[in-house]
């Protein structure tokens, strides 16, 4: 398995190796998809509580004492020290904006709506 | 700057959808696992986005860097068929409109607003139609549609035998049941039935 650069990537890679979509994974394990999505994208730090980390490891099929377990713990520890940035760069926002979209009843979004949409995307990336 | 609209026929898009399914779901087993294809097989993020529909009237969208599909959180939680359709529609943009995403002219939020305001609804509607056609083809593959319609009609044979002529809304009713096999909303099937000329291929009376 390729080494993931951070906890979120590692988490996502393991989940996908189980053949589970984000929603399936969350449904089976009682997790919130919004939170797990943010964790996987590095927008939330790994949990600091040992019990929670163990719960995630179990859900990902990672057994204590294995190489994957060590990597999971290492990445959780190193990533936990990095607080996700509060300020999102314009580039990140640009990458996450919609290009082709159609709204309900085909109403155009005006300047005010578009600025509000940009703010929402920015908040989503925090 | 206007968008370069690729002219694609319904059958062009059908071919692209078939090619896509051959690559990512060659068994064609129903229902098409669109979410698993996108998330697990293709490695695109599917991101639940709170209030996307409520605040902006958007069901979902493909991000400008083509790495994620954002979907209204309530839809992804509660409206399975609509959710599947949104994913397939956005996947259509991913597959069909790559070049459009490669030439985006905005570099800042202000430029984005200016650019998006300059795009007319007419221009956008071409792309959206492509997305709708692609979603219909991928979720309701041609190779299954006729067979499923045939089976549903055969199931209700005794009821239909009483008809002297086919009621106008007959295929709308059939679509309701056929849609359950594909896990889509009935209008998706109704359009596919029309586009594939299924009414001319299946004998109902006699």
C-alpha cells in the first residue's frame, strides 16, 4: 500500500480499500458523514481521545500491533499537532467552486448570491 | 469569456456512457452503484454540503478542480434516488466537459463572480442537458431497459388485457414500477422509455 502523506488521506485510502463509500462506512459504524468527510480531507484533526482513535481503527479494520496500526497511530499523532488553518486561501476556494450548475427553476444567481455561495464554500473548507 | 459548447447528440452521449460503464461497471448489475463507482473506484470525493439546496437551489456540483462532487447534505441523507441522479449528472460533467474545466478564466473570487454572471442560462442549459442525458443513460442502461419494461408489463398482463386501446398515460404508470429496478425517480425512466422508443418495441395488447 502506498504511504499516505497525512492521516486524512490514510483514513480515506483504508476506507476505500474496504470497498465502502463514505455513507456506507458511516452508516455501518454510526459516524457522521460530514465529520468523516472533513477528517478525510484534513479539515478536522484526528481525535485526541484514545478511545475514539481505537473506534476509527476498528472501523477501518486496522488491528492493534500491525504495521498499519503503527502508521495509523503515527499519522494521528503528527496530524493532531497540526491545527487546520482557520483562513482558507483564495486558491482553495477557487478549486472548490462550481462551474456548471443549474439552480432550481433555472433562476440565475446574481452577484449577491454568488458572493454568498463563495462564503459558504469558504466556511465548508474550514 | 463564453463557454465553448461541445455539440453532442443523444446517441453520442449514450456511447460515452456505455464506454464509461464498460470501464467502471462492466457487469452492468442493477442498480448501477453510482456512488461506489465515483467514490471507491474513481477516487473522487463526495462531500455533503449543508444547505446547498435551501440557500442556493443547488442539488450538487462538480468542483472546478474536478476532484470532488459536492451534494446537498439533506439530499444525500434522505433522498436516495435524487442523490443518485445528482451524482450521475455531475459525473456527466466530469466525463463530457473536461476541456471546459481546463480553461477556466477566473483567478480570484471577484473574477469568478464576474465570469459566472457573464454566462447565460442558454449556454448553461446545453451543458446541463448533456449531464441529464448522461445520467439517464448511466443509471438506466439501454441493455436493461427493454427487458425490465417487458417483465413489468408481463407481470400485469391480465390487467392490461382488458384495455381496448393503450391509455395515454400508460407508460407513466409503467415507469413507476420500472424505476424501482434502477433506483431512480420515475420521470428519469419515462424519458428513457421515450428516447429509446420502447413503446414501439413492446406489444401490450393482443
